[in-house]
C-alpha cells in the first residue's frame, strides 16, 4: 500500500459538439462528433495513509469535509451524502471496501481550479483524477479505458440522469480531441493542432453564474426523444459545425474554426431556451464588436464559461470587452498531457 498518491487531470473547452455526446442521442444521428481541448485548469486528488482507522474526505474547493469510522460507515453514509461530497464518497467506497483495515485508513483531498458549474467538465476531470489515484493507492490495476467507464458510471449514479461522454477523454488523454461516437464505443482521434496558435485565438471567460449541465441537457434530451423535429434538426446542424471545426483545426484555418464555433452556437440556441440568456448574448455581441469572430457557451449552457474566438491580433481587445461586461478572463493554456500520477 502506498503512503501517498497524488493525481491531477486537465479540464477542457468543448469547441463544438456538446450534447452530441449524450447516450442515446449520438446513436440517432449520422457521423456524431465532439471536438474539445484539454486546458491547464486542473482537478487534483491526493490520498494519504493515516493511522487512526478512519476515512476522511476533504473537498478543498467546495469547503466541505466528512469523516467516517470505516468503509462500512462510508458506504452507509452514501444514502444521505451531501451534494458536494457524493461523487468522491462513491468513488472512495468503491475502491476502498476491499482494501482491508490499513487501506481503509486514509485522508482523501480533492480540489479543482475550474469554478464549480463553469461548463469545463470539472466534476468529470475530478472523477478521473480521484479514480486514478484510488486505482494506484489500492493497487487495483484497472487500465485507463476501464477506469474511464467506471468513473462515468459512478458520476451517472450521482447525477441521476444520463451523463455525457466527452468530459472524461480530455481528462484521461489530454490534447485536442475529436471524439467519434459509434455503436462499438467512442473512437478517440488526437488532432495535430498547434496549441500556442489555438491559445492566441481562444479567450475563456467566466460569467460568474454557476449552472447545472443536467438542466439544459435533460431538456434537450427529453425534447429530442419526444420527437421534436426542431431539436433533431438543430443537433444535425451542431454535428455539421463540429465536422467543420475538425477540418479547420487540421488545416490550421483559424478563421474557419471561429466560423464553425459560431455556427455551432447558432444551432445550439435552437436546442433549448435554457442554453443562453441576455447577459451571455450581450457578452458575445460586445466581443464580436471588439474583434471576435464568434462565441459560445462551454458545456450545456445557461451560465458558466464562454469561449470567445478572436480574429488574428485581436485577442486582447476581445478579452477587454469581456472584462467590461463583468466577466472574469481565465488564464489558461491548452495542454497535451492527460491525467498524471505521483506517489511516495
């Protein structure tokens, strides 16, 4: 048993194709695709062996903690778990219940640099980081794809609605990814993209308003399954824009990438009234006046973060326009490495 294991996993900006990753929506459309890119706003998890026989969970970014006398106590407590701790509690319970007395005595600390409800996939990245750390700490030995599936399944138990597929892959793999959804599973294509050039165009801003992806995603999913033709047509347009984004990135055609991002956003707004609001619309309009080609919400929408796509040489003016609208410009970089582990 290791004395201490730490893991960190990147969050992501979804450039196009969010909501497409919801099962079973991607099975109902041709050539479903999501394009996203990992960023260095990291989710972190640390596990330390202790000697008092208890399991302590500390969520540093959410300001919550809890202590359990045993793995059985932890498992029983899942029925009344606080929202901020339920996901790490479920992951810890799954891995620790078979470790024996010594393995069950530990302190688990989690933290995420992405704001809660930001639309950057922070909870899924945190799940990947914690699952990877627990996997190493307990010597379970699950391979990466099995770890991803396990994390997704446990997060679905927490959300209690179908969860998307896209957030786990940048956390696991890093880089700029095209995720192709097939009947045999998700095929991950790593795109050869100049991360520095991408960073000169993308401006990530936080609106200051947390949102729940479940609200927008559930509305879109339900309307689609109820047979709403407008939602189906909008999702087809989102998929078309996502393929255009992939082609533009591979060709390093940054203006075309911005146009694809804008087309995705226009289609997304037709999916649900919960996607945008007056503040988001104003933020994007002002950014376009300042030199942005387009902008879109990250994740399902309704708040959280917005990614603005600047014309060549206009990144600073676009960022300044967002600041004037009361948004926070997040300092981040695109990264190629996924989840990483250290131990002692």
